[in-house]
C-alpha cells in the first residue's frame, strides 16, 4: 500500500488487496504503451473495477531427501485487472485495439497505474541495502560503492558512496554495466505525454564539502540526450542530509522516450547518497521503495460487440513479464 505524499492526495479504493491506493490528484491516470512509439491513456475506471495484486516472492519446493526448501525471487511479479462494466465509442475502440495488438503491436508493454509510486527499480531505490547491490547506478567518473557503516536518512534503504574526481561527473540511473549511462530499456520509466516528472535524492558528504545538483535527463532509446532539466546547486557538508530535486514540467521533454535521474557534480568531494525517488508529479515525494515501470502482457477478457459503438463490458488482465521492480 502506498501513502499520500502531499496534502490533497486522493484514495483510490483498490478491490484487492483492499487497502487504499493513493494518487496525486482527483483525476487518476492509467497508461499503457511502448516508449518512443506511443503511451496511451486508458479510459478511466470505477473504484470497484481496479485490482492490483502481487504474486508470492517465495515458493516452497519439496526436496528429494525429504523436507522442503524456499526459492526466493529477487522481485515479486504483479498482476492488474482493469474492468469496464459499460464502455462504448472511442473508449471501447481503444481497449479492443490494445487487446488485438492493432494499436501497440505485441507485448511487452509498459503499464503505469495511478498509484503514488516511486518509479525507480527496487534495487536502485535501496542503494545497496540488498546484498550491497548498487548495479542500477552508473558513474561517469569515480566509483560507486555500498557504504554499510552509514544509516540512510529514511529506512528502509541503504547508502551509496560516490567520490567523483572532477566537476561535471554524473551519477545516473541506467542499464547495468553500461558506462555511457544509457537508459535501461527493460526497466526505465517512460516519458508520459502531458505529465511532469520529479526525481529526488538525499545527499551529504562523508568528509569535507561538495556541491551537486539534481538533473532529469530525457533520453532516446539509444541513450542520446534529447532534453535536460537541472535543479539548483546544493552545497553539501558532512553534518546533515539535504534534498536535491528537479521537476521537468509537462511538455518540456521534447521527443524524449525515457526518464533518467542523475546527480551532477559541480565541485568534487566524497559524497553519500540515499533514498532516491522518481514520480510523475510536480513535487518531490516522501521516500518509498521503488516499484519500477512494469512491462506487461495479456491475457484479455471481453465480449466482442457486433457494433463497436455499442456499450459493452470489457476488461484487461495485465501480467508482469519483465520484473520491473528489480
């Protein structure tokens, strides 16, 4: 369950697990599509017709010698049920075109519901707390390591140590092992038409001082930078965690396909980073574990009408195909 991150958040009652799902305004958005091709906003759903579930992250397996063992997956897979009891006209045509693959082609697609979620992956948001894994963060200059001796500003989470050697160095959320900082096309959050986006980091120095700023880089699939939005310079010392964030307002990301949150070194120092978050809002959010931008596929369930303008029940069941929360 998510929690409201600013005054005025609205509870959207999910049918399962039955807890309120919070979204940032009074107009919930449901998106599905492929970055760079099309992100389609789905027709609005009633409060009783939206179900979000997570499959078990652990599976018990019998052992040949007796007893049982537990297989633990790195990420839970999720399933979403979207149902329209009565839908017609262009809305019906849109959903049917998705179900027949006419609109977006074959899956996997990206699905983003209205939940107030951190769209970084779980590994990225944890900053090494899970087995010291900082694989979702790449540095153009200086090493990135898990710092187990320092507590994050907010639990859960870990702390990364970054020591860039020069001004202009960048720490970016990207594809594991890609030192160029290209977006991870299997997990990265897409640009949504007409929606702002805000990343936030918390940072301080381990010793001495440094100056950094937050950046939201709008990238094409091949890593080409299309548009950048920079936050203000923030002077850090070793006494307290400070927020670094920036908002790319709706319509300012040009032809960008993916959102890549970055920290940019203005003056170098020994920097600690924790609790990163990325949301489709114009305000930074209170930290939550990352939920990723899920890649999904069908199956689908609908009563095919003779006349597509006739009101008809229709539904989509979306199952995660790539573990977008990793």
